[in-house]
C-alpha cells in the first residue's frame, strides 16, 4: 500500500495550503461577511475536474490520508488520477464527462461509483469519453 504523507504530496504539487473559512452569521466585520477565517489547511487541487472553468479543492487530513493512499494504489501509482479519484469520493460526485478522456478507461468504474450520473449542462458539456484531446 502507498504511504504518502501530506508533506510528500505538498512536495509533489498534489496538495497545496489553502485558506479555511467557516460559515458564521455573526462575522459582520469579516472581509467575507457571513464567513470567518479559521486558518490554513492542506487541500488536494481538483480544478476543472467537476465543472468546466472551476477552481476547486478537497481538504486532506491525517484522517483522510489513508483514503488518498488507497486511491493511489487503485490508480496504479498515478498521483494525478488518484487526486481526482480522492476528490470525487470526498465530494461524492463523478467528474465532468470531459475529464474521463484523461482517466484510463479501466478505471472509469471507480469514478462512476463516486456519485450519480451527471446531467449534461454548462459545467458538464460532454458525456464521458466524448471529449477529444486537442493536438498540440
């Protein structure tokens, strides 16, 4: 089994340190009214994985690190695909259809198990496998 630490994942640019904000209706003096800054936390980046043109992330902790390492093993050591799988499982959502083009086809069932089938809409304009990579 993989045994990455959060420090290892920070070094490999799979994890970054993000700001942590919590809902707080009394936070009227905050730069974001209704939210209170509570510090920083490690996050797995998953930009564009779930919605077209969307910056997104999922937190990772010592408690959820085994789930990330399990995803690494299931994705045959591919950290980028494992990061997508970890985020999909944490968010209980399938990736947008275009992202399936970047996931080995034999791993699609793992991603399909993360959440219900996605509707085609502005954030998810393609069915899985329909998007074609552009040639450079």
